[in-house]
C-alpha cells in the first residue's frame, strides 16, 4: 500500500484556494522553540479524548504546550496553551487511560549551587479534554538522595494497566531497569526494578501492554535487545525472551498491539538508521525508511483491510508515512515523504470522524496537521499549520 500526500501547507482557517507554503517561519501562536534535538524524540503525543476531540502535547524549553481541537474532527484548534512545568527536560511520555485520563511524565532538573542538579521524575494528570491539568507531582529518583548518580538516569516510558494505574520504567545510572507504579487508589509505590543480568542497558526503555493485560518492557543493551514482562499489575518483573542480534539506535523503540494479544516492536537500526519490526520469537524484519527518532504507530482498517500505519521523521527531516497489512511485513511497504521539515518525531491518531491524522511540530514550534481524505486508500489532505 502506497500512501498519498497533499503537497501544500496552509494555515488554520485558510481555504484550499488560499493555500500557502509557510516555509517553516514563525507565525501567530508561536510560543517556544521546537523540541530539543539533543534528547531522544518521543511520539504518542497526539491523543483522542472521550468526547472525540484530539489533543497534542509538546515539551519545549521548560514547559509543555497543548493544542486542543475545538470540536471532534476539527478543523479548528485552540492553543498553543502553556502548561507550567519549570525545569522539565524537553521530553514527555504520554499515556491515556480507558476513561480518557491523560498522564504526562517527564524528568525535571533543578540546579544546585553545591554540586550536581536535583533530578526527579514528575507526573501530572489531565482528567478531561481541554481542562486544566493537576499540579505536577514529584516521584523522586531511583537513586534517592545520590544526586551524582541521579542525574544519569534515562527517560521514562509510561503505560497504564487494566486498572488505570500508571507504570513507568527507565534505565538507571547502574545500567539496570528501574520501575515505579501506582496502586488502583492512585498512590505511588516505592522504586523497584531489575538488573540486566550481566549486561548494561545502553538506551531508553519502551513499554507496551499486550492484549491479555501483561506489560512488556524492551531496552537495548549493546547488540542485544533485553526484554522483561510483568504478567499482572501487582506482579514482579520477569526476564523474557531477548533478541540477541539487534543493534538499536537509542530512543527509537516503540510498539503496537497487532493481533491475538501480540505486540510488534519497531526500532531504528544503529548501523544504517533504517526501520526494523520484531515480534518475540521471530527475527527482526527490515522495513527500509532511513531517518531519525522513533516510529509513530497506528493500527486501523484501510479499505476494509487491517493495516498498520507508520510515520517517522525521514532522512531529509520531513515526515514520512507508510502502511502495510498488519503482521505481514513480507508484503513490503513504501515510504512517502510529506509536508515540510519537522522537529522531533511525528504522531498518529484517529480523529472523531475516524480519519487518520498525521501531526508534526515544526522547527518554529508550531503544530502541523494532515488528515485522511475521504477517498479509497490512504491519501492525506494538504497540511494545515495551526
């Protein structure tokens, strides 16, 4: 399947006859620079709420920006609205519960005059689309009061279990896995985790929930991908089947539920920056598409066929999109570049009308959105700069 893309970019509220190329220049609503390219990019930042409206989140500078559709399916948006988060690194892990609660997790650094920064994990919740978020809550650091080691922790990956409780995972300064999770009542437990049994984690963790409710955690360790599993919300972490022949570019692992309770993991190969797809028990499959950062993933029917849609920041800096029959990597796919250069990683979601939406943040910090056309196949309308 070969996606098709609209070629022009237009600002919010412009008609097709007024379409124009913004050239990546700042415009109205510009509040902050794009995400810091020195940190791994993150995806999964475009979410649909219980009322059908989409919300986009971007961590820029020391704050989070939020854009919210004014009605399901758009095309108009409100924002960008700054969500105060002083000292937050420009990286954000976002997870949504079945009730529509959105959990935001990040890393905060606060300078100290007497040595290393104070580094802690922080968490905030948005209970309804467009409503204020609850205050950021410190979750501490897996290394406690050891500020020197604490500043070397990785970046969090967060998922929600069947009870709606948050589970977060990250690489610690010792090269092992640290974990922390909520109780069903919302209280956070102590730090725990697991070591990598003779290997050292070298990249960021990625967590995903299987169809049976178990949590899989993946992390690169040199030329191996290490995997743990938590079978139930209150269970410990157990070492699962690793992939011993994979060189993973740090910060590029993502996963999608692809059928029968199975997860398919995607990452970027460290040797040539192309995409790999992997299901435990099989060999990684090359999917081409050299680029940077993690893959945005969306499983949805296209022309009545169960498909997995992928989006990435391509080698030329522009978003690129591809699709193929779910779990049929042998069918091949074609990467289609679209729009203008972006910062960080793009995101995918279905809007309130069931259309595929591809979103990206421009180098000027603006939100850009392209929606699926009402025609066969996977064709995108012209990009709209919000």
